[in-house]
C-alpha cells in the first residue's frame, strides 16, 4: 500500500473503519467491546474510534449492545458496548450440478441460516436449469423471511471452465453450458454482486474453510467421478491458472489417447453415460460381489484416477489431498489411492475423504460470497478467493 502520508483522508477513514469493524466482528459474541476495548485492540485514538463507531452505526453495520443487568447495578451507568450486526445482510452460495440445485444462506458472519435443494434431470436444457436455480433461491428466501434486497453477494459454483466475468468457457457436463454467460444471466435476478466459480475450486475452498483441510494451506481437492476435476490451494490461495482451467485432470487421458472416461467402467463394451451415477454404483456393487468384468472395470477406474491425481500431486507437491464427489462414497477408493500415490510420488501427501460431502460445493460458493463482502468491508488484505 506504500507509506500513508495523510494526503488522502478518505483512504485513512476507510482504513480506520475497516480496522474497527474487523475488531468488532472478531470479538467473542458474549464480549461486546467498549470504546476503551476498541482503542486498545486497534491502537487508534479514542476520538477516532468513537467517530468510526458512530459512522458504522449510521451505516447499519454496528449496533449498541444492551448492558448486562449485573454490570449496571455494580457500576451505575455502564460503559457503552457495541457489536457487529451479522444480521445486517445475507449471503447465498449456490451449487448448479447435473442432478440437483442446492443453495445455502448465511449472515454476514458466515453462519449458515438456511438451505434448500431441488432435483433436476441431467438432460435439462440451460434455461430450465436456470429457472430451477431461481425457484430454489425464491423458496429459500421465502421460508427464511429474508427480502431479496438484503442479499449482499451471491456465490455460484458450476462444472466447467469459468472466466472471471462468470462466462462458462467450456462446460461439457451440462447441456447448453459451453459459452453460457452464467454470471450475466444471474445478475439480472439479483441486486448484488454474483460471483461464479468452478465446482471443484469451490469445494477446495470449502474444505479449507470448515472441512478436512482447515489446518493445511497446500491442498488438492479431487472431485472424483468418471471424469474427475480438481481444485487446489497454493499457500492458502485458490489457484485457478491463467485461463481458469487449472485442475482439469479429467482430460489427461487425451495425452495417451487412452479409453474415454465413459469406457473405463464399462462391463459391456458400451460406454456409460458420464452422469449416470446409479449405473456406476452398480458396477462397483458387482465388483464387490466378485463379478470378474466389474472387478476389471473398477481396477481400470482406480488406475485412471491414481494417474490423474498423481500428475497434479507431482506438479504441486500438496500437503493434503481431499477426495470428494460421488466416487468418494464408493468403498475401496481411498486405500488404493494412498498406496499408489506412495509408489508414484516423491513425497506422498496425506489422503483423506471430504468432511463436507455433498455440501462441499455449495459451501465453497457461500465462502466465495463471504470473501467478496469481507473484501468490501475489511479491504486491508486480499482474500483466499480474490482474483488477481
């Protein structure tokens, strides 16, 4: 930021406001700070803190907290206490998947206050899928009693390669998705910023926020399926790559012109539909029952998954690999993956299963919205998901 000389008083006010608001937001819920507390925590002068707090009250972000009855009796007129108004706005995280639309709502502190989900056919066209997205959101807002105008930001996670403006440059998992200006289409329905991200990237952020990767900053999240994808954090920051295509490990088979992902798990010679998870689950069930062709198909699938993940692990050297997606729920995936990574990788990472399960993608989308709001309110440091 450079040396602050006082030549830009508006910048100074913004910095002071961000510092005080951050102190209020991170205070323990039962310990609403006084002005004296805020002076100690921020290092600012009392008149500066007092002026900033009054401005934040006027903006609706801070409110004076009620004094505790015992404190009032002991001291006469108690010191004024303040708290951050987490209820001053709401955030949405939306997952747009092949089979379902899911939405999470949270307050400005990131506490989830509601959820909704609807099933949808994998073959649904883009317009129908977007209609279901808006229906799901409307249902969640109605049941939560939250006016649409109270939304401060909306995060959206979707399969495909996503550009910075929310356009899906390439999306083969959903019909009509390639080239879709998803961000622009959704912004028409919301009076707040809409941020669009790849689903595996969002899941990686979610696991780092409140899942299996909270203690690790170098993480690969594998969204395991017939055509797996991956998201990665490097030094605690989301790595998208130059064009947003980082982690598209499902395309690695093209390098060797091997069988397509749909052919890997086939037991009949006919390719499986890549989105038919029930059909895939049947192959795994047959393998567990001793069917030789199914066993061979599962072995091919595991070999391909290990090959894909190992390529990313060798390139990034993560501390942790988190496996999610529908394949993570099929028995026997983690053990072979650990063993094979130990054979191929110079420094094998820890391999664990997602703690968030099917909520990982929507949770990551919610974190995307929260990061945007935090950047607006506390713009001193960049956030995990900020685009450079």
